[in-house]
């Protein structure tokens, strides 16, 4: 299996979560654990995980709701974990965007096989997306290499999530043009996105924390009542 991948274990049964953590770290993965559904959702959209192992029965927000909400923002691989073996649950999980579904108790080799498949699929999708756009974007001292999914500020590499990267690329491709939230939603999240436009403000805040605040430079400007613009 690929070492160094970061796996997010969302499981409220401490014994199971710890067992998964030990098995995954033995295979060379990095892991983090969360037992609360609402906090898990916030960490998924703010973090930079490579795959999520997501239990269905969770406090405050169940796994199916988390999966549905995450899919509005991200294509991170999600494998559902549940003690329930109902066909309706499996169908619902897959319909709302889960990559796979494993019923507890499960064999670790089977889980690893499903994880490998999900990670391979994600790598393939990312490579295809990168290959379709052969360009380098620049804004002030920012350089974005689309092929390598790389962002440099001067000679410093900046780690962005896929959605942060897509948002920054869209802003730079349209620099000096004021973009409304609706325009950004349709181009970065897709025309069929049905969520709250507030997600744009949230991701602008993420980008500013990683760029404007970190490098003490004003890259992203707010046009009050209109939207956002980047300027050289």
C-alpha cells in the first residue's frame, strides 16, 4: 500500500478506532481519529486527508449526512463503515457519493483492498484532471503549476486542498475581474451545486490564511456587496 497517505478515522467506538489506527500505522499510513460527527465534518473540509473511513452511527451528525455534505465540496475518497447490513443503507451511502461500503465486523485485508482501490481511483482522476490543463498561472509572487498541482510563493511550497487549488486557479485565470459568489460556485463547485453560497466565503478565508496572512501580502480583495478579485 502507498505509505505516507493520511487517513481520517471517524468512529465513535474507541476500541474499533484504536484498532484501525494501529493496523493502518503498521502499514505506513498517517492517521487521525474523530468520534463526533459534526466535528468530523468540519475537520474533513478544513483538513487535507487522502481518504476517510466513516462510520454511519455518530453523535451530532450521522455518517450519511457527513458524506452528502462533504460531496458538495470535495471528491475525497470515502469508505463507509457500519454495523448495519441493510441493503437500503448501502444503496443510500453509494448514491450520495461514498466510494465503497464495508460492514462490521470486517477483515482487515478486505478493508485494505478496498482502500487501495479507492486511492488508485483518486490518483487516476487527479492525473486525468492535471493532464487536461497544461498551464502555469502567476499572480505577484505566486506560481501555480497546474500539471503538478503545485503552488509556490517565491521559493516556498504552499499545500492547498484540491478545492482550495481549484478556487485559486479560477481567481487567477480571471485576475482583475470581480467575480460574484454565484460565478465562483458555478465554475468551481459546478452548475448543479445546491449548497449555501457561504461556502465561497469559507474557502476564501482558508486561502487568505494560507497566502495573505502567512506571507503578509494582499492577494485576494473583497468587493463589498459584489464578490472577490485578485490583482497583480
